[in-house]
């Protein structure tokens, strides 16, 4: 893993990013979008394992998250989010070269935005791994809270609210020292964005690239992002090479605690079975075409 670097986004926010693996010798590249209140560094083990298979990985901290600048838990608009993902995607493409396969990965809120990007821009990625995605932001919010969020957003878009997510809902095991880069905040503007984009995502499902290689993983006991919503979306996706894996008795973060062994075995098996053979075939075809 690189030590990480800062760059200035088109919106003027300082964005911190990390990379994993050597880009020059990579067989593919992948961009990971992290979840609400966390940061890209929490997915170090997953990305390091992908990098060991020759996939050069990049992740960044959302505005208002981790080491990036901005008000905690705030993002201005879906257009700002799309622009930032496209900037990071271009940087990854520049690092690995023009012809190698690209992947878009995401966890929780990041998985939600990754799915939205794949629906809006079907040719953006050749493969995708989505972990515990947020599909229905309304699930854990009362109708009164949803009305209040929209009302406050019109007047005070940066008004902070609590995500309500507790550590015990995400992972099991002994208590760990709180990560100072994590928080439980979002603004009413980000809450409104999540609700609006969730409706768009359902409408855009038919636009997914049928040739996408897709893995969705979820914990059966995830109360933060209930798995029944990701399974329902998965069943509707017009993707031929898709896999859904439910980790029994796992919470929102199956990559931690007792489920982590099965989690990483599942992820690496998918990479070696579904991705690497195709990468090799693509390289052979391109070599033949160049002769």
C-alpha cells in the first residue's frame, strides 16, 4: 500500500487517496468506494489481496470523510459525487494504461454509489465487487424523519444528523479502540441525495452492462443495510456473470470477525474463477491483434 497522497478535486476539496500494487505490471485496475463515516484505509486487506493477484487498486476518502477535506459527512450533490468518481477513475486508467480491464468496487454507501455509476455509465467497468450495499435508505428512517430531512435541506443543507449506526451492528468480537478517522455523521443534503439516488437506481436497473462480471456479498444479519434489498436488486440485474454470496450470521462487515476467513476465501475464489482467466484471454487476443 502506498502512503497516500492528496489532490484537489474539481469542486476544490482536498481528496486523499491510496493505491495498492504495482500499476506497470498489473493485469487490471480497480477503484473502491468506501462507506458512510469510514475511510478507504479500512479496506486495506481486501485491496492488498486483490493486488496480490495483479489487480492495481485505488481508493480515496469521500469529501467529509477520513483524511479528505470538507464538512464531516457532507457532499453537495450527486453531480459532485459523479465528477469525483470519474476523476479517480481517470487517474486509475492513466496509471495502468489504456487497454487493461477496469473494476468498480464498493462497500455500504460506496457500494450503493458504485451500483449507481454502473447503471448510469455501463461501460465504466468490466467487473465489480459490491459489499453490503445500501439499497433502501428509507428502511431505517421513519416517514417523519424523511419529511424533516427534506424540509431542513431546503434551508440548511449542511445541518448534521446522526447516522444512527452502532459498532455492534457492523462487527462482532472484542471492542477496538475507536478509529479517529471515522464518524457517525451525515448532513441532511447527503441524506436527501441517498433517498433520491435510490429511486433512480431502481429505474436504471435495465441499463446495466450484461457482460459485467459481478459479485455481491452480504451478511445475513446485517441490520444497517438489510440483505433482502440487495438480493432483490441482484435478481433484477440483466447481468449474465453474476454471483450473490450471503454469509450466515455475519453483520454489516463480513470482512471482520469470525466471518472474515470465509469472506476472503469467497472473494479470492471469485477473482481466480471469474476474473483472472478472462484477463489472460483478453491479453492473448490483444497480442494476436497486434501481430
